[in-house]
């Protein structure tokens, strides 16, 4: 344990230094804004990456944001908009001078523009599309016809492809003479005469092969095409599972329509994980620190309301045993322990289940073994804590019977927690409901109700 | 809500089809193992990616695993070992025939071998290093001298570099004549005479430039070097934050020692997120579905034990009010509601805080504003639920005073929950303890104790 803590400490220290915006730097920037010193501001912002500037804008308050953006003026870069949290984009776009906005979006790749405009309201969307060149605007509009969260929205439309019969020399000559190659690309995609992708050749392989080598003889072993309507979470999964760097996107006729690169897939994977983490804790997956108080309050309210229902349900169970509690008040003292232990054990199981579903590790092939395992774990830990609580009950209240009751209730509730923790997420998933979102409320209801009922019910039978 | 559920449903359906191992395929494979039909097994396994084979091995039970691996024999690929969960590697390496194992590891890149051997015990580690060619074994041993979870362990040692004064033509000629280029690379790294990296040139740019263009004139704008001892989580953060595809790794003297590519960074980011999710739920970050029952039980026990302490502490608070509960048994019925609502609100805040710390969105620049925000959210939701519970208390038990008591306790506990939920993770983080691991227990203790104390204490003052 000490060693582990030691490591944690080192990690944390390291993390503190690495990539956290420096407080002094932020103070200096805000000071320049305060002083209305544009040159100083530009000088201070110059070394910052667009992603860091976006983080900075998210971390300061809205007055400072307004001041900074006005003073920064036309230095404001399109990439900053791309990096900004969605919740702040509307505000910032509203602040930007229309000309600055137009310049900013014109610098962006079309896939970044799609990502930028898809959540904006109509007037802002029109303003941005109007600023683009006609061809780019058309490309963005085309991408917006694909469903939200689909591969079509994620892909870039600029692709580098070659007929199957080309040699390395053909490909290099073609690329040298092409004046609008994508900014980032990693493969040349081989296509058949109907424009269907058949293989990838890495640039590294092309680079290291002689000019007369045929492309089809140096193709990559792993080749994976993405349907244009595929859910972006599945795209991210495929990239992570098969270690893809870029993958061609195809339409219903298997024809090449775009390409997705790993950096976009990585961002999606990160967002999906973030959403799962927040949803498991009863927080809206889209919540951000920069949300306004009122929005945050509204987003958290529904989950608390569901929890209130759960808690009232548990109270109704307790109310059935008022008589018993009046006679043996120790029951009121001990009953939250059983419910709380069940709730925690259930949360452990359900979190493992939710993650295993997300990573495709929990399938019909192993569901029964996993259920048996969770029940067994619940049983063993239930017995362990039954012994501990039995002794505590005996020592605290001097009653072996009370100790026996809490011990038995503990075993029951931990077994039920293990079972509910795995079955509920699986059933929700089958029913098409995100298990990360809804499992918690159901599992807690089960462990609360069973916990109070088993403990108080057994007490009535044994003690009264 | 309906629309959202609809979307969830579609997502889930899609997810079910995409990339989940087909039950029939698994059944057919297990059947071939059963029948001892090697040709059939190889035929069925042939289309599967190594990552899918690893998933398959994780999902079947250990007897089937043994049978499959024996029958599959020398077809067993090194990549399968790389893709396998760490918890199963030892078992599988123990099953593999030494010759098969030797062949398997010889196919791997040295960074994959490092990842493979770093968690093995000494005899297995020696067996694998012994199977490698002397040069590779030395490279692996060298990597193992870097701290665990450092960039040095993650990087590949094969790099493609060029002096600053080279032209595109020089680079292409060099690569054509080099016979041991890495399998995957995306940049040529420009280095100064002391081998310090100064810039990256993408292969795409080299490809699309004429032979006489100087490399230094087509370098990439974003350039980022990684210190060899940097924590791998920070490396992953940098890749995600700055959209890096590959980055040179440097030693203390800023000299180039290796390169990290985005696919490795993506895997680390995914692992880090996974660990946070599990730890937040009180599950050991290394837990896997394929763990044995006894290991899982042991891994979950400590968290439950901590929770037991928390729950007993809360019970001690209740015990102070036994007298009041005996007189007004409704207190026993209602008290879990206040504690439960506080626990949930606290979990919401702490999860947001833990994530914001992990993504560097919560810093000294905005900590005070975030604390004020969480307290305000707790206050507003506290008032909302105070009104609701006040009415419930009044209607249920016919006592306006009881309604008032639970309402007041609700406000207090939700404000405390918001405060504790943000302050505790931040303090733990400053103290070098992983907030994902420990925040939950502390916050729940606070909300339980405050919840019971505020409700029962107010009740004594107001009702008795």
C-alpha cells in the first residue's frame, strides 16, 4: 500500500507539472486584458497551442472571456473554436466580430467545420456557412445530411486514392502533382474501378519501396472499412481494437466517400468514456465545468428526483416495521449499514458490467459465467461481512440474536447486489437503454428495498 | 426523453451488431476444439484479428482455453499475446509450448515485448527474453530500465531521423536504401548535430514535395517532444490535447531516444479512463471479467470494508438519537432519505471534480469559481427538494414541523454535499492521493454523518 501511494504521489506531482496551464501565465494574460495592452496579450498568447487557449477561455469567467476575445481581435484562430467545449461555442461565436469569425472558419478543414456547426442554432450556422467558399459550404451541408454521431459526420472528405494497378512511382508522381492533398494523411487507399476501397498502403511503405514496385504488393495486412452510417462510438472501438491509423469510409454501395483518422477516433473514444463516467454518477454526459449554475442545477435535478423516488420507496419498506423499531430501537441504528453495504456492492458489480458491455467483453458467450461469478463474489464477501457485523452487533448491543439477524441480512443483500448489479445493466442494454445512465437507480432501489426488508423482516421473526 | 431513448435504442442495436464476437462463431470454434478438428479450427480462426482472438480467449472458460490453445498449436501468434488482458497472459504463456512461445515473441516489435514481459514473473520473463535475438533482448532490457508507466516503456526505439539540412530527395533515397525501417511511422524527425529533435516532417508532405525542397521548409507547425521519464497518462493527455500522431521521446540531455505513436497513446488514454471509472465505483482499476472469483472477492473487499466503517460511523450518529426515534418513529422512516440524497448529490459533484482534475480543466485559476458553483447548485437543488420533501413529510405524517425539519436538513446536506464533493477530491489530489480512488468514501462519510445529524438534531430541537 505504501509503495502504491508513493507511486500515486509521484504520478500526481508529475501530472501537476505536465500540461496544466500555469497560474502565473493566466494571471499575466488577464492582466494584459485589464490593461488593454494588445501587444502584450498577443505576445503572451503566441506560444500557446489552440487547445490550450480554448482551455484558458473555459477556465476564466465570462467577463474576462469577453474582454480577452475583444482585445485579441483578429488574431483569434479557427482552431480555438474547434477546441472549445460545445457549451461555450455559442457564447464565443456571438462575441466574435463577424469578419473575424469568417476568417477563422475559412482556415478550418471541412470535418472541423461540421463538428463546429452541427450543434449551433440556425442563424449562427448560416453565418458560418455563409463565410465559407461555395465548395466548402456544399461539402459541409452534404456531411450534415448524415445522421448525428455517425461516421459520415466524423470523416474528412478529402481522400488520397489510387487504382490497384499503380506502382509506387505512379503514386509519388500523382501526389507531387496534386495541389490539394489533405493536411494529414497516412495511407494511399487502393480502389477498384467502381471506387470501392480494396486495400491500404502506408506512406512509410511507399517511401521505402523502389518506384517500380506495385502498390498491391505492399498493402497493409489489417484493412478495415467503416460504413458511413456507423455510430461514432463503434468507429472509435474499431480504431482502438484493431490499431487502425486511418480507415476508408464507404457508402451503401461500398464506394469510398471519405476517410477517418485516428486522432478523431481518439477524441470520440475519450468523449464516450467521459460520458459513461458522468452518467454512472448521475451526471448528464454533456456536463462541463463551464456550464452556468442554472444549467448545472437543471441537469442534476432529474437524477436526484429519481433517487428521491428510490429513497421514498425504501422508506415505505421501513414504515412497515415502525412497530418493531419502536420496540427495538437498535434496528433503526443498524439498518442503514445493511442497505449501504448492498448499495456499494451493487455499484461495484454494475460498474464492471457497464464497462464490460461498452468494451464488448460481456457477451452472450460468457454472461452466465459472469452472473455466477458475481453471485459467488457477493456470497463470499457477504459471509465475510456477516461475520464482522455479527460480532459488532453482538458487542454493541449485547444481543447474539441481533448479531445473527444483521449477519443473515448482510449475506442476502450482498448476493442480491451481485445479481442485480450484473442482470440490470444487461437487461437495460438489451432493451436499448444506456446501462450507464439507468442502472444505478434500479440497482440502488433493489439493494435498499431488499436490505431494509431482509434486516427488519428477519428481526421481526427472530427478535419479537 | 422519448427521442433520446429512441436514439439510445438505435445506438445499442448498432453496437450489438458492430464488433461483438458472434455467438455462433464462438460455438463453432469451441465445437471444433471439442472434436479435436485442427483444420476446422484454423479455418474458423483465420478471418479473426489477433485482438478478437484475444477477446475470445478471455470470454471462454479456462478448460476451453487450454483445449483451444493446444489444438491451435504453432498457429498461435505473438500479437494475440500482446492483445490479451494482463490477468490472462501468465496463464496462456504457461500453456504455450516453449517453441511456439519463442516463435510468437520473435515476431513482435520490441515495444510490444516490453509491454508483454513487464508484468511477468522472473522465470517467464527470462524464457521470453531468451527466445529473442540478442540485439532485441538487449533493447527490451534497456527499456525495462525506465520506470514503469513511463514514456520510456511506451516508446519504440526504431526512429526515422534526418539531419536538418537534408532535402526531400535525400530523405527518400535514405529511406529506400534503409532495410530496417519501423513497420509504422508517420514522421521523419529532423535532428541537430547533437541528435536533439528540432522538428517533424510528415510523410505526406515529403510525398507531395519536389525532391529539391528542403525538409526544414516543410516542417509541421505543432511539434512536441516527450521526456523519457514522463508518466504515460501525461503522454496520452498530450497526444489527445495537441492532436499528435507521433512524437519524439528525449532523454535528460534532450537527445532523441525513441518515438511514441498515437495508437499506443490511445490505448493508454483508454486504460486511464477505465481505471478512473472502476476506481470511482470502488473497484480495483486492474479488475477484469476474466479474473478468478477469489481474486475479484479480494479486490472488492477493501472498498466494502471502508464503506462498512463509514456506515458504522453514521450508525454511531443515529445511536445518539435513540431516545428521539423511540418517541417519533417517523424519524427512522425518513432519515435514510436525507442521507441518500446527500450521498447522490455528493457523488455528482465529486465525479465532475475528479474528471475535471484528470482533464486539467479544474485548476488554481478556476477552483474558487467551481466551489462557489457547486455550493450554489447544492443550494438551489436543496431548496427544490426541501419543498418536495416538506410536502411529502406533511402529507405522510400530518406534521408540518416534521416536514420543516426534513426540508431544512435537505438544504443543509445538499449544500454540504456540493462543497465536500469538490473540496475533497482537490485536497486528495494535492496530497498526492488519486482522487478517483478515495473521494467516494470521504464524501459519503460526510454526507451520511451530516445528513443524519442535521435531520435528527433538528428534530430533537423542533419536535421534542
